[in-house]
């Protein structure tokens, strides 16, 4: 199994605040990698480094390297849109655009010129099928996406990435706005998707990490304390701090 | 102590209530007065002749009181102003809200505020001394006092409203939309034109309508630069006369109680109805934006 993303000696500062300290990990292709740790430890920050969303924030400084398929994504700025197409992101709060269901899916293919007008219907259908939304929504394609349920919205946001043929899905606490039933359904969807996609999920729900992921990283105060196979992290943590966290002694 | 507070609250509440009622009463009184004076014109001129008449000769005998040229003059000047101010205002709002670096943003916002604070007479004065000769020379016209000059003046006056309210609407678009679009690999421009604009649209429409509502009743600057010829206009490059300019220019001369006098009130009534409709529509859009 090859590495899709390799992070090496990654450091990030928000102004003077050192938010990521010497982080290194490698993300396996077509598998689910989860990042856990207490709130504020830098999970989102690390995730946002992988598609360069931190570039949007003023006064950020980044050192180290992030390689996607062997290419350093921080070398040169020209391929930023292509990078974000390849490495898509699902946010904590589902954020469909204030457009119809159809236009939400079509947005990505349009901005990347992926489809002719007559192919768009197929792309929309396939993308919705991939996230198991087609049957529910095939008669509501022209309705505003803002009217969907939270779970449907989150699926739609995943479908948007399917539509642009993203290879990596970054998910930042994708279930924290959802109820337990919806959470389980999204997890099931993730297990389906990992046959075709590389997934990195941030979660502060340890059971979720244990349920869905092959590999887990534990972060604390900007450092990646421990990284390894999920069963190992949860049953035989090497670091005292990891053990304290998963046994619930803090966080 | 508690009692005193209760009394104080009671008094304040009633005062606020009274001022609310007072403003409604004032509007109603103004409207009733306009209506009473205005409808008297229909004793001598039919509604059709008044609204559709092609000639405004108020002091000939008998007077011809057709306001069609004035309505068309107002519409033409306003339409010209809309065409100029709306795209410019929206563009400026997007630039200020989402593109400009912080320093330029603050500078531009102050400029917009200053523009809003210039009295219309002063703008009209600048119009006469700078804009009118400029139009005359660059376009080779017999006179620079044209509908176009009026449109440009009005556009300047509508811009601050359009810019600041549109900017608020753009800033109110949730940041998540922008992040979502950028995270999909959209460029900044695509994000702006395909996503943010949809979120801001009700507010932008309301801003445009309020900007227009602000200038349709505008008088001074327009009267100073449009030439005031009461003829049915066929182009932006000829002198026109607006409804407002007619009232301002002729109210002093019209003999009280004459058909001319009543006709001017009826013109006021027409203006009142037009601005009322525009404000109402703008409100509908603003509220629709809020509900979502
Ligand atoms: N835009 C920002 N500017 C300054 N500090 C930030 C910014 N975003 C996050 N931080 C800080 O960086 C640290 C890590 O944040 P984050 O990555 O969001 O943590 P997590 O996702 O693990 O809860 C926190 O201390 C947070 O306050
Ligand atoms: Mg976070």
C-alpha cells in the first residue's frame, strides 16, 4: 500500500503562535486515516494544510513539506485550484451553496470545465448515487439545497467532491452537527467511499475513529504524539499521553 | 426605587409609542393634503389628459396640463442613472467587501461616506461648472444641459446607498459558502460571481431599489443640469424636465387655487406614489433576504 500524502517536518505559525510543531505522517492511499486529540490541538490546522486552505488566513507561516503523489504542494502557487480539486474538503457545518441541489453538484465540474452541458445530468446523477442520495432527491433536483436535512446536506457536500473526481477527501468533524443515526449512516458511506478515495477525517469522537479508520494519529498541543494502525493506538498506545487521552483522563 | 423605575419605563414606552404614531400621522396628513389639493385639478382636466397629455403649457389660456413629457423626463433621467449607478455600485461593493486590501477598503469606505454627505446643491453646482461644459465639448452638443447630465448627477447620489447596502449584504453571506467554493478549487472570481452573489442577491436588489428611491425624488441637482425643456424626450442627449424640477421651479409662480397650482400638487401625488411603490418593493426584497 503506497502513501498518497506524505507530511514531513511541518511547522505552522499563526502570527507568533506555533500551532503545528514538526508534524510528520504518511496517509495511505484508499484508506481512512483519522486524527484525534483534544479541542485546539491543531487537527483542523493540519487538515487545512493538506489542501492549502490555510493560505486564506492572513499572517500564516508554513515550513516543511507536504507531498501529494510525490509532488510538494507548497512548491509554486500555480496549481492551487488543481490541488483543491484533487484534495477536496468536507466541513464541520454542512455548507451547500444557496443554489439548487443540481447546481450544487454542477458547480465544481463547471468551474473546472470538466463536462459539456449534455454530460452534466449524468455527472449529477452519478455523484448523487455515490453518496446514496439519488433516490431521495431525484425529484427535488431544482429545490434549494438549503432546504435539505443536515445529513442530506452533508452528503451533498461529499457528492460535490465526487463530481470533480477528487482523489482525497478531507473531513473536518463531518458528523459533529448530526444526530447519532445520521452519524452512523455517514460512517457507512465513508466505508463505501474508501474503495475509491483516500480519506482523512478529523474527529474528537474516539469511537468514531476506532470504528471507521485504518490508521489514527493522536495530536496534542500542536504535536503529533503518536501515529499508527488504529487497533494499536487504541489497545497498545506507546505514549503515556495517548493512553491518558483514550482512557479518558483528559480532553 | 423599583416603583420609580416602573414609572420611568412606562413614560419612555409611551413616548416611543407616541413618536411612532406621530410619524404615521404626519405621513397620513401629508398624503391627505396632497390628495385634497391634487384631485382638484381633475375638475378642469381629465385624468387621461393629465397623465397622457403631451403638452405642459400651464400659463397658456386655457392651460394645457399634460404631464407625459415630465413623467418621461423623470423616467429617462432615472433610467440613465440606474444604468450607470447599479453596475458601478455593485462592482464597487464587491471590490470593497471582498477584494480590496484592508487599507484601501477603509479609504474607499470613507470616500463613499463623504460622497453621501455632499449636499445635492453642491453636486449640482459642480455639475453645471464641470460636467455640463465637459459633455458639450466631448460630445459636440449644442448644449451640455441634457438628460445625460442629470443621469450622471443622480448616479453619483445613488451610489453611496447602493454601495453601502450591497456591501453589507455581501458581508452577511456566510463565510462557509466562500470556503466551500474555494475548497472545491474555484478561483476567487468564480466564487464571487457564482456563489457569493447568490447569497447576497436579495440585499443587492434592495440596495439598488433604495438607491433609486433616494434619487427619484431628487430635485436640485437635476434641475440645475438638465435644461428643463418640457418636451417629450427622444434621446439622453437633449434637455428634459423632470416632475420634481417642475414643482420646484413653478410652485412660486402658480397662483394659489388656479388649475396650474392644483396640477403641481397632482404632480407631487404622482411622485409620492412612485417612491412609495419603489420603497415597498425594496422592503419586500430586504425582508425576503432576512427570512432565509
Ligand atoms: N486563524 C487562526 N488564527 C490564530 N490562531 C488560530 C487560527 N485558527 C486556529 N488557531 C489556533 O490554533 C490552534 C489549533 O486550532 P485548530 O487546528 O482549529 O484545533 P482543533 O481543530 O484541533 O480543535 C488553537 O489554539 C487555535 O486557537
Ligand atoms: Mg477543529
